[in-house]
C-alpha cells in the first residue's frame, strides 16, 4: 500500500498556521532586528534599552534600537517590532 502524497500550497499552509506570538518584552534587550525597507543604509538594528513606564498599569513599553552601521538610535513602542511588514527578527 502506497502512502498518499498531499500537496499543500504556501497560501493554504499560511491560513492554517496560528499567528506567531510577538517578542517577549522581557527578552527584547540585545535582540537583533532587520528592517524590511532600509533607510540611509541602515538595515540591521539591536535593542539597546527597554524602557518600562513608572506606573506598571500602563503597558506602553518603549525600546531604544540602534543601527549597527551608523550607531544612530531611536525609540519606538516594542509592539511596532511585531509588524512583519516593517521588521524581521534576527539579521538577514
């Protein structure tokens, strides 16, 4: 008896795959990120600081990321890193 071969297209597999969880804010420090659309030749970034708000009831934590090539840094909400149209986790 031959095993059946099932072909699954990438689109069908993506529809069935559960959404990947975003990055854990506790593990963001020193994590590496790649910008999908580089600006000023800045493509690779590293998280250099995680800023927690004073009242812990507020969940809007900011991160400071630094471009590896130019050492320029800026802050953004850590949830912006979950946007796969703008950021990829790791260096690619």
